[in-house]
C-alpha cells in the first residue's frame, strides 16, 4: 500500500472515531483533520466517500461483520472501525478484494492493532466472498436507521412514507444550483436539468469551482427544498428583510437577488464569514450582523422576516449521513425549545401587514408543524398564510411539466412538508418544513 493510500484510510479511521465516539459532525471533523490538507484532491475525495459510505450504511455493515465473526460479540473499537472501512469498500464501493483486505491489515499494523491482523483478514475475506449476496437480502433502509428515528417517522408519516424516507437515504443527493438570473440559459451551460421551481440539477460530484459561472458569481449550491422559503414573500424590491439564523447564506443571496435590503443575522461570527465570502463571490451586498437572533432588537421592524431556525437537520441525511449517528431524541427536545423562543421573537420583528416565513431542514414534527400550532395558539397577532404550488414556481395555468409534483410538497394546512422519497422522478428532495405567517395589526 502506498503512503498516500495508507494516509487516506488512516484519516477515514480518525473521522469515524470522531463521529461515532465523539459525536462530532462529519464536516467539522473533516475540516479540522490536520493531515487531509496534505492529500491530493483525489485522495481527499476518497476519504470523504469512504467515511460517508460507512456512516450511510452502518447498520448493514455491522450486521455483515457480526455474521462473519466466528464468535459472538464485536471487537474493540479501532478494530471494529477498520473492519467497517474494509467492508464498505468490498460491498458498496467495488474495491478489489485483495486491495481492501490488504490495506485493512496494514492499517491495523499502523494503528497498534497488529494482534488482530488475522481476525481482520479472515472476516474481510469472508465478506468479500459473501457480502454482496448477503447485502442484497438485507432490509437496508431499516438496518441503517436508528430505532428512535424509525419509530418517530412511522408515527408521524406511516409505514409507506417512512419506507420512502429511509430508502432515499441510501443514495447520495444530486447537486442543486440556484442562479441569480436566466435559469434556462444556465441549465444549458451547466448541462443541468431545469426543475419547475427554477432550481438547476446535476449529478453529484466534480469540482464546483471549475463549472461555468462559478468564478463570475452566477450561481450558488442550494438544495431544491432550501430554495423554497425565500420564494414565498412576493415582490421584495426595495423592501427591508431580516434573515435570521442566516448562515451559510444561500437564502440571504436569494433575498438580495430579489431586490431586498437584507440584514443577515447569525450568532456565529465564524459561520458569517462564509456568508460574506459567498456574497462577495456573487457580487451581492447585505448587512451582516453577528448576534443572537432570539434577543436582537433592531431600530425598526421589517417588511419581511425569514427564520431558518437551528434544527436537527434530519431532512438532510442524504447529504449528511452522520446525522443518523450523532443526533439523539434529547437534541430534538432542546432544539424545539430554542425554535419556540426564536419564532416568538421573530413575530416582534415584522411590521403589521408583513410576512414571516419559518422553516427548518428537519422532518421531526416537533420542529415544524408543532411550532406553528404553538405560535398560532399563543399569539393572535399572526395568522397562517397558506402556500400554493404557484408560490413554489408552478405555472398558474398548470402548463409546466412537473407542476403536479409541487402540489405533493404542500400539506393540507398549506405548509411545505417535503420528505426524502418525494419527487422521485425528479431525483428527490431534502426533507424540509416551511410555514408562512402574516403579521396582523396590533
């Protein structure tokens, strides 16, 4: 095994430890790893793919490992993770058996697990022979989903929808792009599919910075679902908009591109640096303010407020499979309390007659529908303003291909409730909740 190959697998092993044993989000662990900067782009890409595959398929992989051990019980943590990396390569990444097994054995020696080289060799050779056939017989979606999430989704959405959610999580999400203008022109230049909402969709992968229009700031990456909230305000030209919890800034860019005077608020100064960088590349301008949106009191209320509240991000598991491994039911309860405080304060920041849009990239009802029920019950200054397919980009005359798909995203209450598994013929969508409220006169 080359030094670079060993370094890549060693980094992947470190990242698994950080996510699975320290509950560090994968992107944070990846960005902080000291040795990844020294790898070439291809090896860094392999590290990301390998680690994400283990996190996405962890239940299946552990079942294969358990079934291949001569004795019940799992080995110590480092050995277990080395087996996970090897099994992922053998069963899901198509790595030749000799390469996956040999590199795993060498990695064990490099990590102080030399006494387990024989075990690693035997288990992975068996998985290499039998793993693909066994994996094809597994209930993949169920095995890879923690019990608490499976039960919560089944209660909220029923078994059919839940099956759609967990099966969508088995696949990497496509690359979605929002353009400042001329989506049809850029769809052709980027060799992308133009979706009914105006989002451009390409297959995942590739170097973003080398795509046409990146350097000139014509577009930014943003999932279809995440692009919907900023569409719900109507004409924003010249209007004052507060974008609360704004980082990483995709919605900020949308609002500015629609002509709004935007103040982007986020409590993380570090994350706001990314907002500034994106706005600079896009040649867009907004006021950027590092403060707590739950207590911030500006001099005057806004015509519109967008609150993209901090959440569990369970709707984004296709893009971030580590969410399956780091989130807990306790996180949901804690986040729901924070969302309630933010939403209550956001009402105060909207002038009478103005619009408040609340959204989260969560598919937990506690972080979506329940929040709107609560604010409508306790604050009579707001009312729900139902969302329609036309608000999302459908042709008022029903003439666009795919318009019917957009109706699927809207629940009976007039809120957006997208779930992984929806829009399958278009390539899927992240899970998202969006509600639109109107501030009434006091």
